[in-house]
């Protein structure tokens, strides 16, 4: 299609010159009006005066029109109007801008991001008139920030709205994404990429059908980064609980650096502990900070910082929560507790056993493991639960069937964490109650076609139902019985610790499990509200491009989720080669040459000025009245 565009729109500022032209016309001096008794003598004088003039001035309106035409034509000539050849398809351009964390790195007196914006704007100015541009951002996943458009102002607004994220970049994926949208389009196509070359994922961008025109910004820089983080609850030599922050610090510097790791309360900024270490060039150094903790400190928000500050600030900070104490409360509910069960649980150093009698206590701790013996209430509390030898009837979505005699165990779930490091071979049962599975239940122990132990398959917690009565078997005499109970306790501890562990990284589609099957109502990120997908008992966060704490709100309270960068490859700011296939003549698409109309408008302006001057200055032959 054809069209007219302006190669230098700033030239239209010359239209301001029309204002003084119009003002001069409006402000010309006007003759004073005087009343006389008769006009006859005045008309004779006027006719005689006109007859003696050598020329007659043009009407004032014509002069104004010529001057305005000259001003408008001059402004258009300065704006360089151009016309595309009729029938040519517009050039389609995909502009991919790297928005990964490394783009925020300092580069002298500026940043890589400012250099990237300047480069992108320069590329837009260099495009042919009428070119349609699609803007794509490249961080953990590609995103279209502006669809194909020839509106340069809209593109400039979309470009100005871009910000570098705190996540890894996958430039190769973004280039493939843009190429897939360019490939089916007719006419000339160009794939432009602006990046700093610090690629964390996917390697160098490439495409077999379209050449990549790469603009690289920034220079190599030394950097020190937090690349790993873990918090564990343990005991000091005196048996007191403490939280230990384990960090791995990586150096991308050519000189040794004295690093300081500080742990602060995220709410009050109070310093809780710090460690120092000398980090040699290119080394990866583990650092640890021990924090004394009370039971009430579990879940407390922490901010961990690395100093000295350097080229990239995003990898000098991480966020975490204090894990729960190393031991977990275990509440045993039974009319007459089986001594084998009580002895095995009481001997576990990671379990704090409480015998609760025949009823579930109202003050059951939130993080407790509930063990039910020979009972299974219709409604189980929202806790990790182990049910042993339940009576016939419904239980946690399963159905406990009538007792059968002398069942023989034929298989068990060797890959399930509750049955690790043990065997059920040689266990003899005098009787057991088989289980009928629900749609979500999973068999753990079988006796032929009968299920003797199962996972209830609940979404918000683990409920293990075992139809075996320890007193009606020789299982308590086997080591596997104690190992099984300890595995159940350890699984409950792991699930409890996972709620506070810093397991999500920026850019992840983070699925956050909520307590007791609650439904999310809102998510607040470091920079405001965050889009999310609500699931039963969980929320999937839509945008986690910034590091920090994300608060998932639900009717049952608030769940605090730390999300961190922690990327060794993204933190490596040193100069790295990018092997790209250069554009060739075979790849290049012919671009439609614009036909400039500048000379035509310049000629029109000159003719208008000349016509106006000639009309005002050319003398005319005098005429005499007849």
C-alpha cells in the first residue's frame, strides 16, 4: 500500500512563522473615519489620485494567502515529506529488548538499561517510513509490549514503560518468539535485538530463516553475587534451637574482595547477625550466619545483604523466612495408646510427643502431626495426619472395610518417602481392615487386590491411613515399624519447612499452597498488586519478575512468600562473545525506497514568496480616466 510520511517531523515547527504574518495583517493601520457633508468632491480626488499611480497594490486578502502558502510549504519542505511506492508492503520489524536483571548494571556514569533505551530509540529513528514495529521484552519469558504498529509515538510510550526485571533472561526464547510472528508476514522483515550479552539461559539467539541484527550495549564489569541460599533450623551445642542461613557467594572479579554477609529483620531493619570472608577471584565461597531463635520466631521475614555494593545491586540481596524449630509437635489420640506406637514416637528426637487421650484437643498446634489410633472422626482437622487401625466406615475420603484374617502383604510403595529405607517382607498379620480407595486415594501397601494402607489424596495436607493394627501383627517387632513412624514424622517436618523455604526464583510461575485449603483473595508484591490464578487451596502468581516478599491474602490470613534472583549466570557481567550469523545479501529483503517530496514543497514556497513580492512591487502602466 502507498502512503506519505514525514522523515523529519520537527520541521513542522516552522509553522510558527504563520503567527506573525497573520498578526501583521490584523494589526495594519486603518484610516480614520470622518463625517463630511458630501462625497462628490472626495470621489473626484480619489479617482484622480488612482489615475496618477504607476501601479495598483493587490487586494490585502490575496497577499495574506500567498504569504501563508509560502510559510506552510516551507514547513513541509523542512519536515521532508516522503511517499512510499504504491503497492509495496510495509517493512515489518520485531524489536527485542533484553529486560533481564543484568541490564540494570551500572556502566560508568550510566547504566546498561539507559544505553539500551538510547540504542532502541536510535533504531526506531533509522527505520524506513511506514515501517510497522512490534516491541518484545526478553526476561524469563518473552512478552509483546506493543503489537505491530507504525505509530512512533505509541512505540516510544511502550519503550519508555519498559523496566529491567530482577529475573534471568532467556534471549534465545524471545528471538524465536519474535521470529515466529515475523515469518508468515509478507514484505520486508527485520529482527532487531538490543542486549548486553550477559545471557543466562538458552545460549546465543539464532534463527534459521531471519538474520538477527544485534545491538550490544555496555561493557564488562566486576561483580560479587549471592547465588545460593538455604535456611535450616538446628540445635547449638547446648541444645538450644537456632536458625542457620547458608549462602554461597560467587566472585566475577579479577581481584580479591572482602565480603560481608548481613542478616536483618525485614520489618525493623535490625541487624541479627553477620559474617565476613575473603573471596578470591573467580571463587565460590560458602558463608553462614547463625541466628538464635525462639519458637515464636518461626516465619519471621529476613533480608540478607552482601557488601560491598558493586555493579549489580539485584544480586546483593535475598529474602527468606526463619524456619520452624527442628522438632515438631506430635499429638497421639487414642483411648488406650499402643505402647509400641508411643515408645517409637517418644524415642524420635525430632518429635515432641503429647498424649491427648481419646479426643482431639481444641488447642491443637498449627504445625502438629496428628496420630489417631483406632478412631477416625468424620471431619479431620487441617493437619498432617496418620490414622492407624481405624474402625470400619468412612475415613478421610476413604472407606474402611470389614476385617479380614491372615492377609499376606504382597507389595508396598518403595518410592514413597513414608516407606523409604524399610521393607515389609517378613511382616505377618493376624488380621487387618482393607481400604476402598477414593478417586484421589493412592495405595501404599497391598495384600493381593486388597489395599491395607493408602494416602487419602487431600490437596492441602498429607493424610496416611493404615488398616493394620500393630497389636494384631508382628510389625512392631520389626525395625521397619520404627522407621515407618519416623518417616511419617520427617515428611510432616519437611512439609512444614517447605512453607517458609526460599524455593521460588524471580520469573517462576510460583504456586503457593495456602493453609487449610483457603482460597486466595489478593496478592501484593514488592511493587503493588500482582495478578494471580486462584486454585482450591493455592494461588499461582502471574508476575514474579521482582525479588522480594509476596503476600498472598486469604480469609484465613496472610502467607508470606520470598522470591529471589540467585542466578550465577545472570550475575556474570564479564564480557562474553556472542556468535551470531551475520546478515547476508541472500537474507536481505529489498526495502521500498521512499520518494521524497521536499523539492516540490520548497519550489511551491519559493513561487508563493516570489508571487507575493512581484504583486507588491511591479509597477503598472498608468491609466487615465475617460
